C-alpha cells in the first residue's frame, strides 16, 4: 500500500502556477504512474504537498501522481517548489526525491538512474550515488565494474611526482621515502607498501611540511627541528595552501580534513571548485584574526588567489545546499547528536551595505544596532555541538526593495517572513534531509510568534521543547489542579504559582542535570478560543518550571510535547541551550563564521556553510574523537 506523498525535498518557499505551463518530460518510471494511487490522491480531502519542478525547463522532477490527481479534480493551477540547476543536476534531484517517498522507484528504475549518473558523474564515490538512488553501495559498485566506469579519484592522495632534494645518508631509512617518482598514490597504499600505519605516514608528511626531520634511533615523531629552511612538502598540483602544520594543528586534523573534503565536496563537479573549497577550509582553520576573504587569501598565498577565492564565494555557480545536505548526514553519522537546537543569532555589523543588514535590537547591549539576524540549527550532544544549517532572516525593507535584491543576488522566490517562520523553516530544511524528526528539538521561543513557530513544527510531528515567556496563556489539564480549570486560561506564571506545592528536587543520577534546582510540572493544553499553534487544541503538553532552591522566583519556563519523558531528562535537554551558546562563541572565535562582509546573498550562505564544515573538522580532530577515525 503506497504511503502518503512526501513533503517537498526542502522547506523552501512555494508558488502557484498554471498546470498548462508544466512539461511532463521523460518519466523515471518505466511502467508509468499508478492510476489507483492517483485516484486515491484525488479523493483525499487533505491539501497535497507542492510538486518539485525544474525552473529552467519547467519539467516535473517529483510529483507526477499529485499532478495527475490535481488534473483529475479539475484544478487549473498547482503549488510548486522550484529547483535551479542544469539538466544533469535536475536528473539527480529527481532521482533522489523519487527514490524515497511513498511511491518509490522500482529497483530497475533506480538501477537505470544509477547507470546514467555513473555516465555523467563518474567521479562521484559509490556511496554518494547509492545515497542518491536508494541502492546499496555494493550494487552501485557492481554496476560500475560491469559498465567499465573507472574508479573515482580519491582526494586523500600522497603526491609523489615532484622531484625532491637528495636526503642526507643518515636519513636514507626514513619511512615513506619512495625509490622513484610516482603519480599520486593513496595514503593507505603507500603505508601498506612500506609496512606503516596510515597515521604514521601522515605524521611523516606533516613533519616534512613543518620543516621537521626524523632522527633514526630516536622516538618516532620526536626529531629535532631543522635549522635549515622548511623542506618543500609533497603538494597536489595547483595547491599552494600553507599546510595546517603552520598553525600547530594536530595530525588528526589532516586525517579529518581529507575525509570530510572527500565526502562533503563530492557534489562539486569541477576540480577547481573542490580545490578552492579545500583552500578556503584551510584558511578558515589557520588564518589569524578575522577570516575575511582578503585575509584568507593572504594566508593561502599564490598568484591571483584573492580574486579566485572571492569569485568562488560570491560569484561562482556552485550550490551550497547539496554540501549542507552532505554535512548534515555526515554529522548525524559521526556524532550521533542527542537533539537539534535552534538558535537565532544577531550579528552586529559596522555599516549597512552587507546583505540583509538592518536596525535590530541587541539584548546584550540594550539598544538597537546595525546587524544581520540568522537562525542556526546545531546538532548537539553532551560533549559537543556543531552547526549544520543556517537561514538568513531577510527584513521587509530588503525583501521589498528590487534594487537591493538584485544587487545581493537574492532568489526570486524569497519573501518576507517573521523570525518564527524563519526558525521553523530552518529546522524543516534539516529534517527533510535526515528522514524525519528522529530526535528532540530544543528552541528558545520567548520572542517569537508561537503560531508561526509551532504550527509547522507540529505538522511535521517534531518532538519539541520550547522555552516560553511567563505571560503565555495556557489551559490547565492536570487532575491535581482541577479547581483551577474553571478559571479559564491562565498565564504560565500563574499556573506555576498555583502548583507550587508540587515543587521537588530534580531526581536522577545523571551528572549533566544541575543540582540546587526545583522543578514544577503541570499538564496543560492550548486554551480554546485563541489561535492555536497546534491544529488539534487537545494536544497534550507539559509545562515545566525551573526554580533555584530557597527562592520563589521562577527562573525558566519550558513547554514540551515530551509528556512521557521524565522531567530530569527534559531538563537535561534544556541545558543543551547553554552549550550551544558556548559553541557558537567558539565557532565565531576559531573559524570566523560571522566575518563575511560581502553584499552577496549566495556568498553569505557559502561562507557560513564552509565555516560550519571547518568547525566540524576542528571538533572531530580533538583527542577524544580520534577513535572515530580508525
């Protein structure tokens, strides 16, 4: 039995267009559409999700069943989400979307799609093609062998083609020294040939990059520094980026950087784009001070690198969305986060020319300042947190100014939205790439419109924990407070005061939960007769108040849909917000995520995407994450 049709591949703005302007094109389904499924959709009273359309050709990428259902009902227009890209990009997007929803492609259809992708993108790794088509990685591998498609060139190579100065005799036994010039060879292959661990080989290469040398007979990795000028390290052709060793980074950073670049930049089809992305990451990790494009270019060095990096960030054609998708999936797999934390961030700016800058109130300064406001989605665990996606909140004066929009390169379908809508869309964008709400979501919603924030999240069945203001009206549903039900809606503060007899210490042995606090829990729901953030007013909710021991002041108020989870566990999730604040400060300090000062809307998104990846590299290279690299 087919499942309901999917939501669009991303929480993007939609528009309504006439059905007659759409092109059917060549279907991915060899057997055509399922007419029984079309009839079921046509009879459904529920509004169908938008279809996915290639803007350039108006060809339908995903949603033929929904289109035929609309035609069967006599509709003349339909809601769509546009995709921007070339024909091959559109084909990949169509396969990825059709391979996962309620009426997925058959195995033969997915195999045919993988065959075409292998022909147009032979450099893509097998696991990337498998994730797009929904096939097993081994199936893609067998298909590559049968078609005679060459293996993709790995990015973690040891370039050995350049001539090296003759080494002193006493260093003739240095591990990793090749007897003859060779083309670029994978690290693991060289390590196997010389009987070394891959990490030992990487350590040798990094020591050479830093101008160090190995003394035979001494402990491995402890040789004295060379008094001569730093030796030239083997480098990839065209890569003049200073090695990370100059910044004092560990060898684990090199290993992580290789792995992250190989997987996350696989969607960049051009070799020069992958090279610039790697150079930019190195600049973010190693440039002292502000991480502007000019400072990064000065750190990277090389003829014309300033203009090349500026073009790569601000004016290039590469799409940051597939890179973010790969980042999200990589973080979920390697870090196994406990929750998604959504955090609006105010970014003060000196002038008013940067994209989406306007006068905004800054709570920390207590006054209005020029700045940008962005919403970040962070994957957070007990020990670490890292941003995976961003959404820039565009103010009304920018969204309605054609001259500003054109100068900043804003997409045509970008419209004005409130901070609550921006926050909800930022999260839904991430959930669309992870397969659904598989972990709780924590958000500080005190300054947001509750309906615009909570309604779309509830529709996606997201398990929520939201910090609320004390003035939010709620309806008591707790049997222990039955006498207060007749009073009608009460503010959250008054409900907590009425339930003060239920205060108790936080229980549980978990050390992550703070001591010295009392909690009060009350079952509530949205009051009748007001605009409901939830379509079903009777949705069970729980109000949780946190108070310091010995004080009658309510320090924090939280509202959650996690009514079957212990209060101590919910409070542990609430504490993740504090970790996010520290993590964002670290992201700003170490990789300069807010240092982009350009006027380009795409440039802002590319910079924060690469800065998020740079922070992930820095995070995974820490000592307590090295076991994950084995």
